[in-house]
C-alpha cells in the first residue's frame, strides 16, 4: 500500500509530496507548517524595536512569566533542546535582551532573566505584536482553533506516554505490519 502511494507521488511532479504521504510524513508537514508560520509572523514582529526572530519570542514570553530560569528549566518549559536554548540565550544576550547571572543559593546555576531592555521589548510585544499574531491565528483557525490545540496536546502527551519507536515495535509484535 505504502509503495503504491509512494509511486503515485513520484509520478506527479505537481503534487505536494509531503501532504500526499499523510500520517507517514506528519512530522515533516508540521515542521514545514511551523517554519511557514514563523516566517509569516516575522513581518508583524519586525515592527518592534529591536526586531527579534519569531523563534525567540516564546523564550522571551516564558521569561516574562517566570522571571528567571536556568537553561535546563527553559528547555524543559519550552519543550526544546538545551543546545537550542543555549544558542538563543547567547543571541538574546548579545542583543541586550536577556541577562545571565549566577544563582545566589547555588553558584553553579546560571539564571537567565529579561534585561530592562528585554522587559521593554516584551511589554511592547504584549501591547502591539502578540495580540495581532493571536488574532490572525484565530482568524486562520476560525471555528477549530481550540480543537486543533487539543489534538496537538493529545499527540504530545501520547508521545510522552509511549514514543513512536515503541508504538512501531508494538504494532510489529501484534502482527499489524
């Protein structure tokens, strides 16, 4: 079945190959959509001063909510890799938007927080840009936004409970190849 689907996709150069692969390429499709959404959000965010990459705004918003977090806590809260957070924090530090300080209680822990400039940027984003983005997304997802978010949460929770590789092994053992 999958080989027939693959051959059909390869025969049609005009077809969206990732979309046609259905659940087989769900990760690729979600990544592509995420990258497109970030690219489309960027012009809205570019009106802020300084302009910051769309991918950094969740980190800034998290620091706004939690005051100060370690790199590990940021990675866990955002659900992304520590090296990615370390890179982002480095870039935001260079821009003067975040600051890194040693924790008072445990000098081995480095705490990341918004700088005064970062707090001003986040305040402006909360007033100007983030509501525009949220309203545009609500318009795009008119009538199904809450349901979409529930489905995404279900996928994330499902992967936490049982990773995809374990599910694939289980389906092989069940004979449902």
